[in-house]
C-alpha cells in the first residue's frame, strides 16, 4: 500500500558508498500521481524531507527507479527519549513504455514534491529509401 513504512535493509545509495554496510532503515513507497499531456507524461511523487542532493533517479532497461534518503533532524546535542514518527527513506520503481524518450526525461524537486517529465519519443518520419544499382 502506498505510503506504508516498513523496516528493511537497504544498500548504500550509490556505488561510491558501496564500501559501507547496508543498514536497517524505515522505507516508504511514496504516493504518486501520473498525468498525461499532449507531450507525454508527468509523474508527481510526494517525498517530504528529501533534499535534491539525496535523491537518486535512474533509468535502465526501461525501468525508472527513485531512491530518496531522508536525514534525521534531531536538535543538536539532544537525546531521543520517545519516538512515534519514524524517519523513512523513499523507494519506488516503474516500468516505462517504449514511447518514453529516456534522453529527455527531466526532474525537479520543490517543497517535497518530485515532478518528472517523461516526454514521448518522436515517431520516425516516413522517408524514401534510394535504391542503388549494382
């Protein structure tokens, strides 16, 4: 169910961090909305607490993956005595259709909302093929 949180082991967010061990963190599936426009699709995901530098988006083999890490924000020098709200990271992936132009996908993150623009790939124009004699 979207928005559910569960603790699970997650790998470090990038290959550069692969020397560190996976840690157990709360992970959420962010709720999303998908809109169709004449140019393609627009996907919006709620990612509260995720900063642009802690958000990773990747497209590989028609699979779009997002991973957003949320930093814990305790007051400096404070000790946690009671906790009801668990800070959680966000993970979600989607299979893209062949109609999406992977090279023109763009993303912006503002006020906890990620907006991905997934433009349609241009259709090949009909063309005449010249036949050469041999």
